[in-house]
């Protein structure tokens, strides 16, 4: 069980109750920042995948051209 009362040093356990924990976490949170939108995150890996497929196709086309030529 957590002690929520301040000790002689004035320290308290913010995990003692949900309300106190949320207040503790909100103290350190930056107020001006907005979280990134989830739709913007997959764009980077998708572009890399497309570029990788194009490169593989170009290499395969070059190998086929050399083998048949």
C-alpha cells in the first residue's frame, strides 16, 4: 500500500492515487506541443518500399538484358 502523506522531507508518492499521478505527469508535459497525426507516420516507410521495389525491378531488367543480349 502506498503512503500518500508527506514525510519529514515533504516528499510524496505520486503513484499513491490515480488523481495524484495524473497531476504529477501533467506537470512535466509540454503545453504547446500537439501529438503527431497517425496518418503522417507511415508515409516514410511506404516511400522507401516503393523506391526499393523500383530499384529491384531495374536490377532485374538489367540482368535480363545482359543475359539475353
